[in-house]
């Protein structure tokens, strides 16, 4: 049986695939984060990076709905996954 973090990582990896497949969102993510395409490949196994990716996706409602619709997930899946990854339990006041 998978742990909550393992399930969260799977959702985040799906989100990474969605971001990589959307040129506009990918460009914005790479510009905001400073990562390269090579960095993306290596970072897919880093839970902290995956959490940051979910933080980015959750910046725009359209991205959340677009990703969730494409992945067949409920709209709260990114938020729940983020909470199970490193740094997800921190308080966000914005």
C-alpha cells in the first residue's frame, strides 16, 4: 500500500507531465523557477521540487482545472497532494 507522500508524488508527477505538455505554462514555470528542461528531468524524483511545482500550478485556477480535467482528478487533488509533500503543512497567508 502506498503512503500519502507516494500518492502525492504521483499526482505531482502527473502535474509535471501536464506542465511539460503545455508550452505557455511550461515557459512561465521555467521563467519563474529558473529551471531548465534538463533540471526538470532530474527533479522529478525530488519531493520538495514536486511540492514547488504544485504550488506553481495552484497559482491559477485555470491551471488547476486544466490539469485536473486532463488527469481525471478532482479539483482538490493538487491541494491535497501538496499538503502531503515537504513544506505542505506550512501556513500560507495569501
